[in-house]
């Protein structure tokens, strides 16, 4: 059915990776509002709210990778314990986790962005996303965009629709600011991502399978 998600599932990794993020707290904002469109350039700057680096940058990069792995490991375990139909790929030290569907050229994903440029402002955020790539990405995007009003009405929240001219990909997503330095707040982020991903799959799934 449209709620069946496919991925290569692996067991939860219980190791706790010690991490202290010191440089983030002063700059982070509370998770509000839920939606703020990116700037036209869509520039990303993950260093803005990443852990501190040493002179050669190695310590900060290592801390960021550990933070990403901890977050995605926790999210996968949270989704599994919630009994969600969302299937998660193996947690990795990346800013995204893939949630595959049985259709080529499209998948859902969760994203953690530690710094995003919006004019002079920078803020960390999380995203629940439909990602389209391959030879049919532009066609799929156009098909979905013609139903934008009905789709957003069915979801119950607005989306950001991105179709860059110079890339063979498109993305449709919802985002919110997030306090990523405080692990006590991670369950709130996990729940937000779970709910949004389930709604995205519920609405977009049947459209993509036609």
C-alpha cells in the first residue's frame, strides 16, 4: 500500500558517543516558526552552528559527525518504538537520513541543517522532504505542482517547492527552526519529523505511484 516504505533496516546501535557542543547555545533560536522559505541563493553554511574546531578543523568536524550519528541513531530508534510505518536507512554521519519508497527517482528524507543563510540571519533547522531526481524529476515536480493547493490542503501545512534550473533534481519540504545543541529537546524534533514524514508519504505516495 501507499504506506509501505522500503529501506535496508539495521539494528539499533546502542553505543553512546560522548559529545559536548559549546559554541551553539548562544546563537540557537527556539523552534518557531514552523515555516520560513530559504533565500533565493539557498546557500548552506553548516559551520555556523557546528561544534568548535581546532586550528586544522579536525576536532570540529569529528564533533559534528558524532552529533549527526547520535541524532539519526536516536531518531531511527524513536520511529521504531513509535510503531511508525516510516522505515529508516542506516544512521550515518550525514545531514540527512533517507526513507525509500518503491519507486525510482523519488524518496523521502529527514534533514538536519546546522546553519542556513537567509539574508544576514543564520539558524539551525530540521526538514521533512520529498526528493525527486533522475530523468523524470522535472516532469514529476510539474505534475505535483499543478496540484499544490489540494496537496497542501490534504497535508494541513504549507510546503516549500524548490525546482532549480541548473540541477536535475527538485525538492518539496517543510522545515522548522530547531534547538539541536540540547539533546533533551531531541524527542520533540523526532516527533515533529515522524508526523511530517507520515503525512508526506500519505499524501504524496499515491500520487507518485500512479
